[in-house]
């Protein structure tokens, strides 16, 4: 295939970006090689036709299209691909700059410092002030922009210490730099805390002596991110004191409008991690707290990242919402947000999770109906769908269908080349447990105790809680 590096980059461009890149290439300021524009048109046409056409682009075919009368020159073609890759990367930088008018204005502020450009400089600085006032949230970028603005002014003023307000400009630049640094430092520290929660690590994020005491300075009470991040850290380092978490929720509620969506989304995800920690400790009431955090994210319209919803977030939210017993809300959430999942898994995710809701509702006929529309080409959804169908047949006491499905499931596991040996072992164990569960008698205390012990040793990939409930139900029949 012709230049995987170039093709993989251009394939990430939207149609809008491809059209913009064409105009970029047509500008002699950025590109003075006509052959690069022709090469782009060739690739652009292939991208619009689909992945198979892109894969079929061979070096010889590209060369023949560009230079039909010249002998093949591998070195020249490689240079063209390299030059077009560099221009595509520069285009992305230019697009990012245009999408950040504040950063562009701050660069212009620095450029216009010549005395003869004072009128232009004054106009740009008024523009910067206006953009900062209209900023949608106080992110770390906001504080860094404030620092850059005041630093540029301070630098200009420092050439003449007699300049009016010199000290004020110096102190303002220093304050905003501190806000930027402290918020970023706390964010890094939180990332380390979360990582430490599920991975063993001997390394720590160091802090200078007196750092935590310094954060208590009242000047930082006006900085929402610092207030929230401090409370996050205390919530996790003193997790047994749940009052800290309640105070964190209050801070999130109070300052939600002062944060940009990306920061607010991240803060909610961090709070959800705390809930997950408590759920894993057996405190099931945190399902409801977790669920209310999810609802808050929906209400604030901050779920989407670049117009898409990550599959892991989608699945996790559904699991938690069902755990909280919010079946109707969960179904509505699936219908509303499945369309924002990556296209490759969108339909499977929607049908599978609607089946999941129906399973919780004990509407087993609906489960089977939804699972019929799940494509088994995706191994993850194939395993999930088959596993749910096994439980559905068990719940319906369809023992013949259950036996048949277990046998076909085992054949699927044996023949599949993608599934790891460990996962195959886990699923085979799960299927054997179900088979024993379907045939065990309530009077066989030893068999029940052995089965429970076996379930307790299963992986968390398996529906352990459901299996334990089914065992408890069998035991309950003895008492009757």
C-alpha cells in the first residue's frame, strides 16, 4: 500500500477538513508544489470511495496516475508523500490556531509591541479583555491566558519601571501563573491517586514542603478548580470520612457554571470513581449517588466528547443506572445517546443494552427479541449476548434450549481464534456452573455449598451476583 503514514492521517479528516485542506494546498504561501495538490486529489477521491479503495492504492498506481510517461521513481514518490504529510500536519496546527482566537490574539499582542503600532495593540488588548470576560469557564487554559496577557503587559512595562501600575501588573501576572500551576499540579496528583487505586506503584508525584498549607491561602478561594481538586484529594486520601465526598458534590453543584465542559466532565468522572470505590466495598447505596452524578452530567449536557460518547462510558452508565433500579431512565438514555457512539459498534451496543434493560425488568421475551438483532461479528457483543441468553433461558426454565445453547456456546469458544485462553476458561467454567445450577436439588446442601464456593472464585467478568442470587433462591425452596 502507498504511504500508510500519510493515508492514515488523511483518513482521520472529516469531509469538511478535506475540503479545507484542498484550499490550504492551493495557497502558494503554504504550498508551491503543484504535484502535491494532484497527489492529494488522488487520495481524497480514494478516501471518499471507502477503505477498500484506499487499501488498493499501490505505489505503482499512484505514480502512474501522477506521471504516466515517466519511469517509476521510488525516492521521488517517497519525498512527495513525506512533504504532503508535513503539510497535512501544518494544516492541523493552523486549524487549531483558528479555532482558538484567544491564543491567536495573545500571540498578536506580543507581536504588536512596537511603539508605532500602539493603536493596533490597544485594539487587540481590548479584544483579549472582552474574550476573557466572555469565557465560558475558568479552566487552566483560562488562567494561563490571563497570565500571558498580564505577562506581556508586564514585560512591556518592565522596560520603564516608572510605568503607572507596574507593581499591579507584576502581581496579577504572578497570581494567574500560580493559579495555572497549582491547578495543573493538583490535576496530576489526582491522576496519580486514581492510578494508585488500581495499580501497584512505588513512584509518587512529589510536592514541595508546605505545598498543602500554601493552598489554603484565601486568594485561591476564588479559583473553582483549586477548591474542587483539593476536595477530591481529601475525599480519596481520607475515603473513610464520607463527609468529604458530600462536600465535593456540593462544590461541583455550586461551581458547575464556572467550569468549561471538559473540566466539569472530568470532575464528575472522578466523583464517579469514588462511588465505584464504595460500591466495591459493598456499599450499594452508592449506586444511587453514582446514578445522580450521571443524571447531572446529562442535565449539564457534558457527556459528549468531540460529538461522540465513548463506548466504555455508555456501558458503565447503563450498568450503574440498572443497579440503581432506574429502568425507564436507562432505556430512554440508550435511545437518546446510542446514536453518538462510534458507528462501528452503534447498532450492536443499542440492541444489546436494550436487551440488558429487559433482562433487569424480567421481560425475557423482549430480551430474546433484542438479542436477535445483535451481530455476532463483534466478539465482545457475541460473548455478552450469548451469556445473557443463557441466563434468560435459565430464568424461563427452558432447560432443553439452555442445554442446547450451552453446547453451541462451548463449540463457539473452542473454534474462535480471537478469544484468549484465559477468557475461554472463564466462560467454560461459567457455563458448567449454570449447568449444575439447573440440575441441583435444594436438599443437597453440600452440592450447594460447593457451587457457591466455585462461584465466589469466578472472575468479575462473569455475572457473579446473579449466580449467587440463583443459589440463594434454590436454598430458599428448602425452607418452604
